[in-house]
C-alpha cells in the first residue's frame, strides 16, 4: 500500500440490494463489480482495499460486519467496501467519473433507497489499516450525529487536521483526466454490459 503523507483517507460504504446478489435483478451490479475494483486499483491516490471474508485474493481487514441498517432486510450480507485513499480529491475523482460513475448511474436499479448515509470518510495515520467494524461504527455515528472530524462525507468534508476542508475541484479534474487514460478499456467494457 504505497502512499505519501502522514494521514490516509479511509472510506466505508454500505447499501442494500433490491434482491439477492445472485438474482437477475442485480446482475448488472455483479457484471460491473470486477471492473470497478480494477478501476479503483488503477486510480490515482488509491492505496488499498479490504477483501471479503471467505473469498480468495485480497486479505480481509478484520471480520466483516454490517451496520444496524441491515436489520429487518432479510439479508445476512450486503454490498459494502472498505478502502484507503491518499486524499479526498483522489476518492472523489474515482467515485464520480469513469467506470464507477457509470455504475452509480444505474445504482437505483440494484439498490434500495437508503435512509442512512451511503458512505463515511475518516482520516487514519499512514500505515494504519482500518477494519470493517471501524467503518460500521463511523457510518452509524455519521447517521446519528452528523458530520465531524471523526466521521464525514463528501458534502461536509474535514481535513487531516480536523478542520472543515475545501475540496480542490481543479485537482479533481486533473486526477479524472489521468484516471481516464488507465480506465479507457474498462469503461468501454462496462458500457456494453446489461443494466
């Protein structure tokens, strides 16, 4: 997980599908999942991500757990991810452009409408690897108490110093342009997939 800086941005997201992961209703999500993980791995500012319990490959960052919002859904697991980024601009550039943006455009077909924040962000010391439970606790905290230095969102970001942060939109555009070069064939592929 190479990166510079004394702090890294942790991100946890959580949602619920409209049907089981293997169902035809969320096939479009399943078909895009590998391309999204690969696009993240190629993105400027990406440091690393957790794997999933019981799956080969990338190690899982602690036991995978889920927030209380899963209760009553009928699901034992749900779509979620946990990753580390160099900074908020890098994460925003990945999230709202290219392969991931194409998936976001169709998310309403695969996911239920949420009454909780879709993601939570927080800063960790370089070298610290967050665990799933950290993301769950912070997502629930953000939902219950609103944004602050310990748990925030793109709409109300905080910097590594704990102060509200201005987003550098020009830098995001520059990162988007660099990412586009590395994602071009992935994006061409996902554009051919079923929604």
